[in-house]
């Protein structure tokens, strides 16, 4: 108790993957303010303006507060009992008529580990299908696959505190100043001291302005630049032979492929002069410790998974793995992206990343869940849209995801949702997706429930209830358990602690995670049964044994191949500091007074060519659709490249984005969209 009648309750920020600790002052079930605790290892007294000020959505008048069922075209208020009966009857009918694979679930990194675990368990053990996927599909799914192939583990190798111990930082495809502000501030301080900082990004981001090296490549050519860096490291004799010999495999063939790249071609397609690449390569390889960070500018590409693997190659070839101050460190866009994947929200891996097609693991899951578990891989989110449009997918349950606003090719997404017999949306607001729902389940926000989030450095932290759930809302975990039991499964009444105990018995790297022992700082997985946690992965060995080198040559995106003749500009999408993804929460806070619209960044030369002035309306058009947006002239982008955000439904920029996907993980290529422009 800090003040008379006022509590201070510690919890974890719901926005980005930094996972800042928050200290919430609350009185009479009302939040007064949010502070940043100084004793938090993650943020040590700092937050950004999202974590500290963007909380008033929790009691916003537009919160969904009771269950609803669509009847005669209108959503009608019903009781929880009625809505559970309705869903159970509909799902049972669909399963009997079309089989369990006609049903799918989409989970959310907005939700806790316990809730994600329950959602995938509901789909697998109660419905009987592996059709479970999550929003990581549209962000970091290539990271999970790429790092698993290289190292055996799809998670950050190091901790954020390692920034203090590194000599070189490489940030590729990320703008941490805006997307991950507390980590971004640490990176900016590093760069401002003049330390070796390499930024690989089509935009001259704030970090790029302070960097010693900025490789301003054409969007979609990360592999071309990384190939060139690897070429110069080998040519200059800067490889770490001891590390390669002792810890890796596949290097000889990899080296041959790299030495055979066509430098002229890669320099041409990337637009980055080879001498700039060579200088950055030498800087990275010469550092005692070099640490890389990557974001969605790496993953949201046709070659996203291969780019992640190429970043891993760069770390391995220079021996920058398994030590303090180095490694490969994905910057997770959402608070619990890591945890969602850990809990098995993927159609090909269950809780703990076990392959669902392996008969031994299938048996293990069957014994643990006490029912038959399917052995076939399920559908990813893009495959769910296609299956819905083909009439094969009949029911979809979406927990905490606004697909209509955040997924590419909005027109196709809407058509897919409209094709379903049953769309259940579990949400805190009437999102663009919820408008198409047959059933609405009102969920509690992060401030109204307990659980754990896992941040981008594998740190499992406790989320504590600050205020009581609004109206009739319930924690997502409670909804999942009640629904499981309504459909005949025997799941214990919901408590976050109880579900975490269950998770610790099936997920090996959670073996020593105990609710009462997480304390203020949480624990970084893997957590051994005795409770010891892990700051740095791969110190002695990789999970897969030896680190694996892979080579993949640069391939032009099909989006450019197909459309660039008629649509000569490349549009990329990104985020601003003040808003968060689809803006569902931040648009309902005072942050909207700072930024209230999406803008198009356009180079002054391009603007001049089209007679476009600052703040003019511009029509951007792709092969999928068109939108009107106001221009902001900026030389942060090169001529030929445009950039915008996707926070406001009034714009709905995903009407123009492409449904080209990463060839491996099926992550959409938001970062390369062929468009044309004209003054609107
Ligand atoms: Fe929240 Fe990320 Fe900001 Fe920290 S940096 S307060 S986790 S949004």
C-alpha cells in the first residue's frame, strides 16, 4: 500500500515485446496513473508513451461488455450460458457434417501464455484438428522457422542487457526507436556514442541517422545485401575458423555458394554500393562481439525465412553465438509473440514445439490430453482464408485479432470471413473483424486478469489483475475453459496458476516455472526444474547439435515480377511510436491527440513528378485496390519508395497490400507492395 486507500499493483505492458514492468496506481477500481518501477530489470524506471499513458482504453465506453449472437442480421445481447450453448451446438453440427478440419482457431499474442495454451488445446483436444494459428503468422513466423533450422531454437539467443557488453550492433529491418522504444533508446544511446552501428533499412530511421553504417537498400533485397556481406567476410579472411569447425556443419558448400554470387547483380538490385557493404561487413566481422537485432522488415518478405537464416549464417561465420554481447535477437512486435509460439499456437507444432506429425510426439500429446490428437498439419491463417473461400472451412474462432485491419488484401479477408457458417470473435472492442462476427464474446483486458507474458528475450513475467473485469467480460482463459467443459472435455476450473502448472508438465523449457517463484523479474526460459533460468542460449551446443549453414540465392519478389511494370513504386508499411498495430487500444487513448491519421512518406522528387505538395491527398493503387491518403514529403525514403502506417481503419491501407507470402512460413509480404500514385 503506497498511499491511504490507494494500491500500487505491478504488471507487464500489453504493447510491444520489450515487456516493460508497470506499476499501476489504482483507487476504488479506477486507474489513476502508471509508473515505471526502477527495480525492473527490463526497463529500470523507463517506459514509452504507450506503456505509461495509453491505458484509458480499459474503461472506454466502446468496450464490449456482454456476449452477443447475430440474429436476423443484428447482434443481440445474450447470456453467457446461451452463447456457450449456441456455439457448442453449431460447432458440433459442423464437426459432424464436415469433420473437425472444417473448424479453425486463431489465437493472439495480446493474450497470456495460459490463454494461448488453452486455445490451442481447445482446437486440438476438443475440436480435433491442428487448424490453429496465431498473429505471429503475419509477423515473426519466419523467425521461428529460420532460427529453428539454423540453431534448433526459434528464440532470441541473448538478453537485452547484452547491449552493454557488445562492440557492434547490427539492426536490420527494424525501427526500434518507434516499435520497441525502451530497447530502441538503449540502441540509440549506443549509436550516439559513435560505437559501430550498422543499420540495414530502406528508410533513414532515427537510428540510421546516428549509425556508423546505413545500408539503404531497395525493399525486398535483404538477402542480396547479406550475401554480399558474407562474401566480403570470407574474402577478407575474417571468418572464425575455430567456431565454424567446432560448432557448425554445412560450411564448405555454403562458402562455395557465397563465393559464386554475382556481385554486380546484387549491387544492382539492392541499390547499395558494394564498398558500403564491404565496410559494414568488415566492421561486423572485426568486432570482438557483434549483436544483431531484426524486425518485420526481415520477416514480412517473400524470402523472410531465408533472410533469418542468412542472419544466423552471419553470426555463425564470425563466431557471434553463445557468448555475452552477440547473437541473433528478433525484436518481437507484440508483447507475447514468443509465448504464443511456445504454447503451440502453430498448425505444425504443439505446446513446446513438438512436431505434430511425429507419431511419438502425437502419442505424448494424446496421453497428456487424454484424447485422440490429429497427426496431420493444420492450416495457416492464409490457408484458412483460401479454405473458407473454397467452402472447406465452415467455422472460425478468433481470439484477440483484427484480421480485417491487419492482414493483407482486405477485400479477400472480408470475402473469406463472409463465406463462413460461423465466425466467433472474442474481443475487447467492436473491431473491423468483429463487425463480421456471428458471435461476440467480450473479453477482459490485460489490466483485468492474471497470467504470464513472455517478452522478446524469453522472459516469462507475471501479469497481475489491477481492476475487476468490466461489465460481463471474462478473461480469455476462463472463456476457453468454460467452452471446453461445455463441449464435454474435463478441464479444471480456470486459474492462471493452475494452467501454468499444466504447461510446466508438457513444455520442457517451462519445467521449472512456478507461479509463486516468478517474482518481480520473471525468468528467462529454458527454466530448469530447480528454477535456474537462462540468459544466453547455445553456450556449449545448439539444440539441434551443430549450427547449420544454409545458402539461398536472392530471388525477386513475385509482387515485383508480376506488377512493377504497371505499378512502378514500392510501398512498405510500418508503425509509429504513438500507436500500436491496428490501433484498437491506442486510438481510444489520448495518443490519438498526438497522431490521428496514417500518412504517406514520399520523396520530394517523386512528389514533384506528380505535382504533389505537403498534406495533399494522394491515391495509391495496387493490383488489389486503392486508398486515398495524405502526403508527407520526406527524404527518409529514397525516390521510388513509399512508406505508410496501418493504424487507422479510416484508411485501411491493407486494401492495397499483397498476398504474396514468405515461401516457407507463409508470412505476408507487407514490405513490398507494387503501387502507382497520383494526386487524388
Ligand atoms: Fe510497453 Fe514496449 Fe513501450 Fe515498454 S517499450 S512501455 S513494453 S510499448
